[in-house]
C-alpha cells in the first residue's frame, strides 16, 4: 500500500519558473527522501531530510518537512527543461526513536513535472 | 565509484516461466532491497536482504524469492510468471546504520511477460 500521496499528480510550467510538489504521509517516520525518475529509468536520489529537521537545501532544491502535519514539500527553483521527470517522495517508517533504520521505503504515486522550454 | 548496477536491462518472458534478475550494490553498501514499479505507479517494496538473509518482506507472494551473496550482490527470482508481473524491477542499496541513510537505486530491469 502507498504511504505517501503527492500533490499535484501532474504539473506543467515554463522554464525559469519555480515548481512546488507536496507529499503527505500517514505514519511516524525516521526520514523522508525525494527521488527523480526520468521516463523508464531508475530513481535518482535528490535529498534526504530527517524527522528532526525542518528544512534542507541542495542547489536549486529546497525541501521542507512538517512532522506535525505529516507533510513535506519539494521546491525546484529556476526550473529547466532537463528537470522534466517524475518526482517521488519516500518515507522510511521504521525506527520511530531513531534507534533502527531498516531502509524500507514507502513511495507515493509521484508528481509528473513538465518544464516547457 | 560504481553505483548500483542491475542486469539485464530488458527481458521478455512467457507466462509460467521463471526469471532471475541480478543486482550489485554500491561500493561500501551491505543491504539490498528490491522494488516493483508498475507503469504509472510508485515503486512497491518486495523484500530486503542483509547478511545473506531476508530481513523484511512486503506484500508479495512466495513466487518472489531472493538471495544475497557474500559479496553483497543479490538476485531476485520470480516463478510462475503472470502477466501482472510485467513491471520495472528496481534494486536499491544502502549501508546498515543507526541513523537515516541515503538509499541508492539502480537503473532497473524491465520485465515484460507475454
């Protein structure tokens, strides 16, 4: 069963605009990871945010985590045509106290982002 | 530093046949997990191997089995293939630790069952 739900399911923007994707989940988590997937390819890891962190940056990416609302957002600034892909959030629900991390990820359905040149 | 490698990249099988997919984890990683991703869906966790034993399992039938070798590489076996087994099979590797760690994925193996 899917833990996370991404919103929106599809997003189309112009190059240079910002893209925001949201993810909600149901159970307590150890950490949350965002991945990108180009059509028919493997998953590329973008960023990991731990349950005790609220915000994290990596280049043009900004991820926030609100554990009280069980939600996360991924912001891509100054988007490029090469950012066109599907984006997934994945939660590691094990080890609520952080004492264990079995690495079992539960994925949402993903957001398909199209960036028009 | 090689990442996660999987083979084969594509294969076609007939219903009822058996298939074996292979995965080599990223250097320094000791834990391998397998995921199934149907078209238009997010990946679904199949099972995870650590120290050559299955440690966790998702909601998949016994037709799905696996193995981990002493060098940490892994195989996924699916018996009695069904049309519904057609999917992208992803291998993920990580290092066992007490804190959150990044999980890396391979490019996947596309399985088509006809």
